């Protein structure tokens, strides 16, 4: 029996909120540079592939060549260096950029979505207790999830309590004065 409203059948379609993901949980963070990171990496990959295919053709058709084998090796080495090093460097610098972060309350787990080497989304699941904050501030690392470095922008969390919980700032601090005294005595 479908309830009706003035003779018109009414159906209720219950869809989850766009901020809910059935597998990962509630969306707590969305990186604003996700499209830029994807675009730059895709452009770098595509230009490197184009370079690999076009360079031999250009060398053969234009007749650009060097008499010395050493100069040829240096030239091809320079071209190869930029063809391969640029995409690898971009991957290393951006592999930890979190494009979305989900939180599942029941299990106290986070799922970080990042891009892998072939530009597909990769999910990394970790507990809050696995989060380690680096002792020294690093350029492309906000925290470590297990051993993987992650980069998030704290100002992009809609709810600051979500960031505080992720980083462990909501836990109470316990100082053991006995351990402090022993450490001072050892110095």
C-alpha cells in the first residue's frame, strides 16, 4: 500500500546523503586541489609518452644528428632524463595528497582516497591510533597513516572536530611527572 496525497501516489526514495559512502563512511574532508593534481600529472604523463614516440621520428625526418657518439648519448640522455624524471617526481610529491577522507564512527576508521601511479583512485584504510604526527614539519606531509605520508589542508575540514579527532588533539594529555624527573636526572 503506497500512501497517496490528494489522489497522487507518493513514493519516498531514500538515498544516502552525498556526504555518505556506504563502504567508507561519512565524508569529513575534500581536497580542493584534486582536479589540479590529476590534471598536472596527466599532462606530464601524456607529454612524456608523446616525447617517447615522437623523438625518434623527429630525429630521423629532420636529419638532426651529431657526429660524435658521446654528444649523441648526452643529448638522448638529457631528453630521456626529462621524459622520465618529471612524471616520477610529480608522483612522489603528490602521491600522499588526500582528495577525499571518510570516517566510519562505529569502527573509528578513516579511509583516505589518493591517486596512485596510474592515476586511479586508491583507498587507504587506517585507524585513528595509526596516525602519527611528524616531529618536524615536512613540506608534503601533514601526518602519517601507518607508514604512508598524507597531506591534508586543515582549513578544508567543514567540521574542525573531525580534524582534531583525526590528529588526536581531542584526547586528554597525561604527563607522568616521575618519568619527567628521571629524564631530567639522566641529562
